[in-house]
C-alpha cells in the first residue's frame, strides 16, 4: 500500500472515505448519462468526440472513400468504434447484472448490434470497421488489432452475460467464427480493404499480441465446443517467440508493459481485458494462476497512472477544435499503411496547435480512467479493497458534462467492478 492509500484508509475518518465513495457513485452515474446522451450514435456505436449538445459532423461517404483526414481514421470522430464498444460492454453487462433493468439490457443489446454492424459493412471477409458515416455503411478502409480484439471481447461478454437470446447467440457465434477463419487465413493478420490489404495482427509474442490470439481461440472453444479451437489454444499457449523467447502464457503472466510511450494503458488495457476473460474461462488451475499473476502485475503498473487525474482542471477553458476537417489542409492520397500513418502524425502535430484541449483530455482523462479499469480487473480483492479509495478518487474527479472526448467510459466499467467487491 502506498502513502496515499495509507492516509485515505488509516488517517482520514471513515466518513471521509465514505464521502469519496458517494462522490464516485454520483460521478459514475453522470458518466453513464453523458455517454448515452452524447456519444452513442444511432447505430449503437460509440463515437470519439462531440460538443456539449452531442453534435458532431461525421465524415461523409465521399471523405471516407478518399481517406480523409487519413485512411486510418485517426483523429476523426469515428476512429475507435469497435474498440470502445467492445471495452464498454464490460460496463454495460455488469451494470445490467446489478440492476436487472430492461433499459440496461437494451443498452447492452444496442452496443452488441453496433459491433455486429461493424463486421457487416465490408465485402472483405473478417473486416472489423472503426465506425460508420451517416449512411450506416461508409467507413475507413483499415481497422487494427486494437479495434478487433475488443470487438471479440465485447461480443463474448454479451454472449456470456445472460442477456443474449438463443437466436442472438447463434448470430454472434457465426460472426466470431467467420471472422476468425478469415484472420487465420491471413496468418492472424487483420483484413483491410484495398489498396492496404491488412493491418496489424494477433500472431506476435508481445503483450499487445499474445493475449489476443489466446482470447480468440479460448472463447471460440468455449462457445462452440469445437476441439480445433482448443488445439489452437493449447498450441498457442506454449509456442515461443519474440525478443525474450517467451511462451504466450509467459507473456500474459508477465503482464502489461509500456513499449512505445511512457504511459499507454488506454491501448494496452485491451489486452488486460483479454487476460481477465481468459482467467474467467480457464479451468486449468496452473494456467489460471499464471493469468492471475499477469492481471495483478498489470494492475500494479496501471496504479501508477491514477494520480494523473489530479492534473486535469475541470474549469479549463482551452479550445477544443470541433472542426476536425482543418486537418485536411495536410491531406494527400495514401496507398500504403505507412503513408497513412505518416500523414496522420503530421496532422496531429498541427491539429494540437489549434486544439490544445485535446492533449489535456487524452493525457489527464484517457490515461488515468483506463488505468482505473485495469486496476479493477485484478482478481485479488484484498489488494483491490486497499486501492478502492484511489480508484474512486479518479472516478469522482471529473465533471463529465464538460468533456469533449468519450474516452472516459472506463470509469463506469471500473465503478461496476468495484461493486462486486463490497
């Protein structure tokens, strides 16, 4: 336990800790209301940003065909639909388990339909899109491993929740199997539309790859009973590779690592969510214990990001530029993934000059709120109870009515998981 935990739990009166919990409860409910008021589109897909009234100008079908602002969809309002829907399903399902309300079941179902839509908008088999234009179909030509693994996770959470009807389970299973077959046919790469062909994959041995392959194989064996998925899973567990020559199980056991930035829980949390699902599905106690150690190591690392929330000022009035099309000033045609990435990096550098608020929300909201969820994914309830007050401080810190980005949705998932350890 660190110094802040000690102060909160040992020095402050019990009433002070209770106040923090009450504030967190109200804040989590406010976050829920804002997400559904402003950030879930008509197709059940979470968008990245909107103004205080929920307004945003989506890319037109013509802009999407041209790859504007870039063919990856980075920095656009429909950049992360599959990722955010899939991860937010954890909150939606756990909220329904707590309330058992028809309204909450309907919200989870809407997210599920959004996920299935994103797998139905392209003629490319196995393609999982990021979001759609106003026509409900037009989309960017590239997804990613960051988009696709939460897509699997979210559909698994819904399938296993108790909400899904038998007909829905059949439909979801077909999407999962067909998509996986297409990915395997491309040697575990994510299918993309031409001229790009593919982008990212699950076949590596880093923490951003290994849990994803294992999750897909394990959940498909769990829901279908087909022995071929179990064989793929068992083989993948012990296969070695990467610079440290670890098995995929050893990679999961080691836990989350930050490989390309000082902090990036918000992307790595997709794989922590996968490890949590693997821990839940696994019956072998030795393997399960390895997943548990990986979850705790991930939570320990994420815990270090929680204080970043205190750096965000709810009264900050720095400008957020809603007109993302200013980035089109740098646009040029792209024929490769690298060209799209290079363009996107130039665009972001210039966009931050006219939209300083963006950096403040992504650094001081997105990172600590994603970290809060990762802390609650660890299975050790004794440690989680010790850290509870600090997670609640993060949840309670923000005024969600003043945030432009939806990238606070993890607080609701964290709050719902905290309710399981009271």
